[in-house]
C-alpha cells in the first residue's frame, strides 16, 4: 500500500454517505467531552477544591473505570445490537452535563472594597485569580460548605464519566465491528472526532474567558451529547449476533503472550495520561496560564493528531502495531521531560504536539490491534478491557503513585521521574516483543497480503500463542 493509495482510500471514505453518520457521531461525542476536559480542573479550582481533592476525584473516577467498561462491553456482546441503549446513555450524559451548573461553590465572595486587602494579605491565593475579569471580587473558601461541594462534585463527575465512557466504549466497539465486517478504516472515522476536539477545545477557553464562568460550556456539552444520541439511533450493528460462549472466548484470548504484552503497554500509557490530565493544567495555572491557553493546549496538538489518526492504518500495515505503541510511549517520556523544564506556560504548546503522537498514534494503533487480536463476537468486551487498563487501572496507578511523589518532591522532579519510567516502559516493550519475534514459531503472527496479522498454522486473527512465549524463556 502506497501513500497515494491511502489518499485515494481517504477520499473514497470521505464521500461515502453510509459512513457519514459515524464521522458525525465521533465529531459530536469528542467535541462534547473536550469542550469540558481542559477546563475540568480549573472548574474544580473555581469551586474551591484543592489539588489534593482533585487527586481524590481522579482516584474515584479511575476506580470506577476499573469496573464499568468491561461490564458494559460484556453487556454489549451479549445483547448484540445495542443501538438503542447506546443512544439513551449518550442523552443521559447530556443531562448530567447540565447538573454541573447546579453544584454549589465553597468559595464565598468578598465585597469589592475588600479585594485589595485580601490580595495583599494572601497574594498567592488560588481563589483570587480563578477567572480573569476586570470587576471580579476575591473569594475565600467556606469550610462549612467544603465537604458538601466536594462530595456533590464527585458524584456528578463520576456519573458523567461512567455514562460518557459507556457511550464511547459501545460506539468504538460498533465501529470496530464494522472494520472487521466491511473493511472500513477506523482511523478515517475517528479522525473527525479530532476535528471536533480542535474546535471545541479552543471554544471552551474563549467562552470561559469571555463569560467569566463555566456554565456555558456545560450547556454546549449537553447539546452535543443530545445530538449524538439522536444520530446513534442510525448506527447499523444489527448484523452483530449475541455472543454465546463469551467467558470461554475471553479466557482463550486473554492469556496469550502478545495480548499480555499489549495490555501492559496500555496500562503504562494510562498511568502517564492519568497523571498529566490530573495535574498538568493545575501546574500550568500556577505558572500563570489563562483559560484561553488551557484550551489551546488541545487545539494546537489536535491537527497533528488528526493527521496521525488518518495515517495510522497505513503505518500499522507497513510496520505492524507494536512499533507504533512503543513510539507513543517514547512520546510520553519526551513530554514529561519537557514539562519539567517549563517556565513560561506558553511553551507548553509545542509539547502538546507530542500528545498527538501519544493519543492519535498510540491509542488508534491500540484500537486497530484489537480488531486483529480478537474476534467480532468479543470485540465490545475487549474494547471495555482496553478502557479498564487505559483509563482505569493505569490512571489509578498514575495518580496514586504520582500524587505521593509530587507531595514529597514537587511537580518538576515528579515529571522527570515519569520521563524515566516512560522511557523504561518503551524499552521493555520493544525488547520483549523483539524477543518473541526472534523466537518465531508456527504460532507467531505474520502479515498476509492485506496487512492483517495471522497465525501461520490456523490463519486466524489470534496473535501469538503462549507456547511461542514459553519456548523463548
């Protein structure tokens, strides 16, 4: 496959009316998430939540993510055609987005005449510079409201995360099933979600800056989720029959060497993104970053992510999926190292290009790898497992370990430690997969003429058998 074949394939896919609904849904779903995502931690700051409480919130979300994606995936595989439940969950996510606007703040405003005195008394106060405004008042945290605000926020945020994650898990699985059945390109569909992220991320910063509040971005997210829910009713997955021997199929694929190595790499990536998403925006805010700059962090990297998402399929067929995953892990190492040397918050924007490699390349390659390693009957379950490892177990480990290190050594040293860990993970993944490849046997996966990985003996899309791993030890 040449680059010109890729361009022709992209154009054919672009003008395929049957695939237009998939592109629109990705656009709406990711726009609905990203219009909130860069501002979540700043919104927590505006409510008066501390960095410690921010970490606790992420821990709760990560713990939940360990449980629900796999269960959602199993339910989807058991139902088969889960179009209507998927649409209902998306609409419910929109309703929950509106509830964010009702969360009570634990910040009590001080009269305007006392603003200068409050600023002089505590010039480093986080709550005095939350939202840039010419006529803002200062704020102090009301201890009597602190517990209520925190726990209400945790419940709403957890509900939003579960519903949003369930929608994306099921929709990704539906698209992956279409990849296996019809040979469509996953990257060509997912890339339009990146376009939605580009637009919504920038708009989120502008809206917060102009309005001096966060309610408007929650209204916008709710509208986007509702629109996506309506379009989800048009997704065709009626050909996906319910799984019959799901437990047996899951166990048969889970304990293969290639799969275990893949799961380890995804868990490591989840650790890195978990720490970055939890603390980077607060770190940038401490360096003086404005809401517009916070929004631009996604907008700048997203065009590169769009391009990489489009061409990931080409490179996966050219070199295989594992090298792309390894390259994504290396991108995290460089990104952490760059953050540790940051002094002017605006210099974070070049570093955000690396996020496109970590997310657009690594995660897209991981999704494509699932279509190779696992059959259609279990694709939703394994997509859910991918969510558990990436956003659940991995993020939980990243936030837990990272928070402890940060409390003792500070942001800068923690970033450098994570850089070393990311580099070590990429190296281990490269060496381990290279060892398996070197010890090639009849069970080792190879590429056919279409670029799909198959076993030489059975020609099934089942990756490497454990015997190949055991024979190399």
